[in-house]
């Protein structure tokens, strides 16, 4: 069908030529020319840029979804240990000094809950000194105990596994603090309590408590009952330590250039949020 149409078109075109131009050779040449033109592929529009394949999309997304892809497991652990050792030392040193607890509203140890309502009433009767002395003594005991935390925290850092490091680096802003609480809390209590007890004896904290509670009983404000101040102070001292650890951890994540070591700076910069 296509061949017939080609012949017909060439014949009609030839008929329009002058008579002296018509020859068999001319007719053959025109037929060949028409056939060649018809056989040539039609020009196509420029191909549009191919859409990125799933593979290329995944590859380009890898750095964003896995910010640690460019760091070895050994580098991740090493950098985290550097950063957390820095955080632990800073937190402990900030608390292990005079007014480290007492002068910091974030960690200052208040009176036990069962005595707080007594505090207000005693102050109304001009006996606020009893509450102030007791509060100061409790915080001094915590300040004396907290240096014991440094060795325990550093030891837990040394024992950190690759999985622990990855979970901390990519975890929430207090992931390291949660790790420390889980792995050191029991040991910290064992270290803190004897120091607290020693401090209590040194400043006669038990006597101060008896004086405070005794005045409350005299005024009919509370029923006299024993309170384990050693456990209370120990628990509050650990809470204060973890509060400051969380603050240091958050600061390193938000300001990675303040981390110790170039590698720690690079890794925490990569996962900064």
C-alpha cells in the first residue's frame, strides 16, 4: 500500500514536469529518492530528563537519613566517649564545690516533702533559721558526695558498646543521661550514701533535723515521725547530677563545636538537631 502511494505521488509529480524532462531514468531516480525519504526515521522530540530512579533517590537520601554513614563504628564510639567524658567532668565539677547545689536553683535540694508545710508555719513564728540551717546542711552533704560520681561515670563510658554509642548519638537530647542513670544509679547510691552520712555527722545534721521537727511538734503542726534523711539526700544528689548531665549533653548537641576533639565536633555536627 505504501509502495503504491509512493509511485503514484512520483508519477503525478513527474506529469507536472515539461515533456522534454520526462524519461525513464528520471522516473526511476525520483522513485528511489521518494523511497529513501520515506524510509528515513522521523525526527523525535528531545527526550525529557528521566525521573530519578528509586535507587538514586535512596542513594541521595542516605546522608540525610543516616548521618553517621560517613563515620566508622570505631569513630562513633571514640567521639562519643570524648564528648561524654567532657560532659561528666563539667557536671561533677560544677556541683562539687561550695554552693554547687545550694546556689543552683535547678538542683538545690529542698526540705523533704513532709517538712515543707512546716517551713512556712515556722517562718510565721520567726523560726525560719531552723529550716535554713537544715536546707544548707543537706545541700552541703550533696556537694561533698558528688565527686564520687566522676569515676563511676567515666567507667560506664569506657564500657559503652557500639550499639550504645549509636543509640545515644542518634537518640533524644538526653539519651546519654538516660544511659548513665540506667547503668550507674545503683552504684552511685552506694558511693553517695556513706559520704552523705559522714557529712551529716560532721555538721550534726541529725541534730538540726531533730530541732526542726521538734519545733513543729511543739507548735502542733505535725506528728513526730522519723525521716530517713540519708536516703532523701542521696536520691536528690543523684537527681541533681543527672539534671546537670542532661544540660551538658544538650549543650554539646546544640553547639557541637564546643565538644572536645575534632572527630566529636564532626559527628555531633552531622546529627545536630
